[in-house]
């Protein structure tokens, strides 16, 4: 478990799947995250969860408040242990959890864990151009805009750009030491 001042990031558990089932079928959340638009069945989520077991290239954490309210997920995926890089993904599914800085707090906790405990060298994220909240959260956690994949995502009858953000461990370390 990764602890921050207001959150716990727990390994995703089977008992978390029903909430994930509900979230995976919310149209707006699907649009924000770029998930595949097909509705998900409980069986599909069960098979997805089973497939996660034992994987070394992906780890999903449930974002829970100190009161144990499950509000979203954060993950490291495409973990490359040789080069020390991983993609970060996050979503706060519960509307009452948004706008409180919980996404930033979860992201900071995961970044610290990735650089300190996993010895990652580079973290990166792909964010839809329409998701300004995610862009702000990653920028506030010192991720830098590195590029743009032009018209790489399709939704609602048009193509959208995907923004590439990155953070290197030496840059994170400098900024961390400057603030502590």
C-alpha cells in the first residue's frame, strides 16, 4: 500500500471489480480516458482482472480515501524494467472526488513510489487534448509536455490529438530536493 496524507493506493482486488464494472460503462469516463467504447460485461472485467495476475509489465492501484471510499484507479503500465520506464494512467471516477486535488496527490504518491522503490528512470503519460484536468494534474506534478500525436484518437465523429507528457527521475529528484 502507498500512503499519502489523504489517500491509500491499494493493489486492485477482486472486491473492487463491481465498481470498475460500473465505471467502465460510463460514457463520459470512457471519453476522458480513451477507453475502448464497447460496453463491458462483468465476465469481461473478471477475465481482465485474472489476466493482471502475475504480470510484470502492469500494476493497477485502487485510489481510496482514508475513509476507505474507492474513488478511482491509478496504474503503471508497459513497465520496461530494462530501460526503467513506465506509462502512468489515472482516473477519478467518482464526481465528488474531482476538483479536490486527490488526483494530484495520488499521482505524486505513485511517482515517488516508482522513482524511489521501483528505481524507474522515466515516467510518461498519454493524455487526450480534451482532458484539461489531467493535463493540469500531470503538469503540477512536474511532467513536461514532450509532444503531440496528431489525430491519434477517435471519438464522437472526429479525431483528437493525444499529448505526450514525461518526467525523468533526475528532474524529479532536483525539484523534490528544491522543495524539501
